[in-house]
């Protein structure tokens, strides 16, 4: 017969309230008592009845995460940081992928709501606010990460995307590039912010892009990632006004662009300098190491987890806040035309 919380309390001559506080990692329990309870739990192979506890507390000690692409290293690292941060507090993470499909995202959100998660974290592919109104009606706290949505007053944590575009483009200008193209993403806040930053940096130097120097990728039904970057770069370098620098809105697109440039017999960075965004792992061991803007994904993940715990454990409403993480340029050979 499974050991119950009541049995564990009697065995240790402690109250059920004390055992419950240990399970919830409550701060008012001494370390000696905590260790004693945890040790005995292991010896007796005790597992708390989470379903019963959720009926009493109204909380499930779970957090839901919906991202557009679980295979993208950026979202995978954020998921890892969130899970690692909430786990010591007794929380588990449910992860879903929308595959950049707004309808599938709505379905995944409803599945997580049916599981009665305490907090939802969403990197949204939606344009409509309908799902979020549904979450609000159920009074489930939620956090938007990476991508903002106009018309929502809610918690948001992500990188300053305008700053991403500005520092990437400014770096290319500093390296002597004068015909700077941009491979941009679809109409989500990340891509729009980086596009604005790109234009801002050019304007600061009395430069402006020609219409054929901005290519959009990632549209519905079109290639994404490396293939999209490859196709866009082929288009750019075959134009009459071939760029001498390209800022790509993410690293997979930049890696694809580099392949197209090298296949065309051009040199990186001498003929075309490249800057990406994301600072993905292994960017430094590519054939030509990639300069990239680091979005500080570890910081985003930890900040998101900390806020999720605050929201889950709060007994009152917490005022919505926006937390922008400052990006950092990591310079490598793909853009380094001027060496000091």
C-alpha cells in the first residue's frame, strides 16, 4: 500500500503541515528538519499525491511553455533554463511546439489550460488576441517571451530587438561596408524590431537601403532557417547592386547565406561580410566563424522562470512588467574586415 503524507508525518513525529511545507520548499522550515524529511521520503519511497494536493491548494505546481520551434537552439536553451530554475521549487515544465502555426498554438494553449498549469509562458505565432483573452478570463497568469503582441498589456521578457538591429548594422558600417542588405523575418515583433534597428543605424550614417536590399523570409509555406537564408542571399548577390555586408535576423539564416556566398565564389568577409543573431552554439567552429548578436538567452530563461514562480506563488495580482535584455555583439571572422 502506498505511503501517505499522514503516514510519513506519524513516522517522523511531525505534523502534516510541516511535511507539506517541506514538499513546497517553504522558507520557514529549518534545514535539519528539511533534510530529515527528505531522507525519510527516499527511504520509504514516498511520492506526494499531486492530484490530491492540487484539489486542496488549487495549484498544480506546473508551468506551461509554448514555443514556435523546439528544435531551434534559442528556444531549447530557454526551455532548459526555465526548467532548471523552477525544478528546485517543486515545479515541473510542460513544453509544447506550435511549429509557427497560430491554430496549432491555440490548441496547445487549450491543452495546457486543461492541465490546469499555474502559469503559461508563450512565444507566440499569433496575430489574434483571442487565445489570450481566453487565458485572462480564466485568470491564469501568463508571460510573453521573445515576441510581443500589440494590444496586450501583459508580462513580456525578451531582448531589445531594435538594439539588435542597430548594433549589428553599425558594426558592418564600422568594418567599411557601404551596401548593407538585410535578410529579415516575417511580421512578428522580433523581425520588425531588428528591421527598425537596421534602418536606424543606416540613417545615423546618412545611408538608406534600396528596396532590393531587404529580403523577407519565413513566410507561411516558404522555406525557413538555413534554406531560406541561402535562397535570400542568392537573390541578393545576383542583383546589380550586390551588397558588401548582410545582417541576417537570425543565425540559421546567416549560415545559409554564407553557403550561398561561398558557392558563388565570393569571399567572406572580404567581398561580403555577414552578421547573424542568436550566437548559437558552434557558431565559432564553422568554416568561417560567424559574428552574431547574442540575445542572452540564458538571462531571458532565468528572468522568465523567476517571474513565473512569483506569479504562481502570489496570492494577489502582480502588475504586468516588461523586461528587456541588452544584446551583446560577439565578433568573429565572418565580419572582421578591419583588423587592429
